[in-house]
C-alpha cells in the first residue's frame, strides 16, 4: 500500500543545515542506495539540478515493492545524439533505485537504455501518441527536471507541459501519487498561490510542495 512519509518531507524542507540529514535514517538508507546506483551506472551527480530529490523521494515513498511506477524522462546511460541538448548525460537514477526496491518500474526517455534494470521505453513525450505502450494505471508517476529543462521543447511551451500533465493524470491510479517539478514561472514571487491554482486547474490535490517539486493526487 502506498503511504508516503510527508512528515519526513516536511522535516527535509524545514532543515536549517545539511548536517540535519545525518539524523534521518530514511535519508541515509536512500543515500546509500543512490550512490550504489551511481557507481553501477558509472554516472555523475549534478546536485545543483537534482538537489537530491530522487533520494528524498525514495526515502519518503518507503516500501514500494510490487507497486507500478512510471518515470517520465527517466534518463539513460546512452549519450544524446543531438549535440545541443540541455543535459549531456543523465543516468536513470530514480528508476533504478525504485526497481532495486522491488517496484515494477517503467521508464521513458528519448534515448534507448539497453542495460536498464527496469522496463525502458524509448519514446518522445512531446508526441501525441507517446502513451500507447503504457501499462496503466500506475501507483507512482515521476516527472522530474523536465518542464524547466533549458534548450528543450518544454522551456517556452506551457501548453505542451499542460498536455503532458493531463496525459500523466489519465494513467495515474485513483489512489496514486504524481511527483513533478512544476514550471518555474509559477514561483516568480514568494507566494505559492499560482502553483496551487494551477494544480487545482489540472484536477490534482497538492499534498506537498518543496521548492518547485510537487507531490500530487488526482481529485
């Protein structure tokens, strides 16, 4: 049964020092898993962009054994074909971590990943038919660091991001969780109201918001 630890996420959000993480057993456990995946994939860690969101999400999700997970834009160990891209290389850390925790994971990316430890689909979510190979519904859907990606189709196309939000909601289980980094334009000021209004307009309930990373449930 899916029951995220939102108290953990609130503690992480409210921490006054990085050292506070060392008292969180869930964080330390997820961090160990994270670096094990990084080492096995021969990847690099971009803390400025990822901000360890994958680690905190895995820690908060807890027992995911047997749950169906969809990771949109999961990454790949393969290099991009195009030279001018927003990331040179981004291995599928989150998908691999949840797979190792026993989840039934499907990851999507525009690049293949022949050595994936999960079900990897090579597809482009900007296309209308991108969902045709899905095994819906999913208990957990993640879409991290996509909608704000520089030099990507999403950066200046809010309507594309909106459509993908609708697509993800259509394959989310009624009791499922969507973890998504929302567009930065929702956070121009100190207020979170614009983000909250947007989430409601897409028929989601906001469960937790840390920076631009939202945990949502369908309503």
